[in-house]
């Protein structure tokens, strides 16, 4: 998988993911996303045809970024295997820490149902 996003698109995808996590996929409109990302709705539709396409792009970016970071951690041949594994796992999970606020974590089941609709 190749990362084909520009820096602006990467920023937008980060905003989109946080917006989906906070308000839920069903309750988030393209207007909400455009406003959060500092774009016009037309500008958003220029790059993404739908919320589904935006969600897919967010997931692909998150997986690509995580895979790349884990690969780099595991490639550090000068380190013992245990240290490489520790770093790889730390890298993978630390990528999600900033997405979850204490409010989101405190009532995990409620927020999962809210995000999934």
C-alpha cells in the first residue's frame, strides 16, 4: 500500500477521524467535517465523494502509518529482538492514544455505540 496523500489531505484525514470518533459516523455531516478541517464543503467533495470514502481513507491512512512505524521499529537490526518488539508495539498503540480523550475512554461502550450508530 502506498501513501498517496498530500500534507493537506493527511491533515484533513486526522481531523475527520477525530470528528467521527467524537460525534459518531452517522451524526457527522460533510458540512461538520469541512468546517472542522477549515475547508468548504465543495473543497471536501472535490477530494472525497462521500463520508464512506472519507472513512475508508482515514482507516487506510491509520493502517499505513501504523504499518510503516512498526516496520521501522522492527528493522532496527542493532537492537535485540525483545527491544524491537517492545518498540514496535509501543509505536503501534501510541498512535491511537491522542485520539481518545478521558471522556471517551471513561464510557467506552457508550461511545463505541455512538460512533457505530
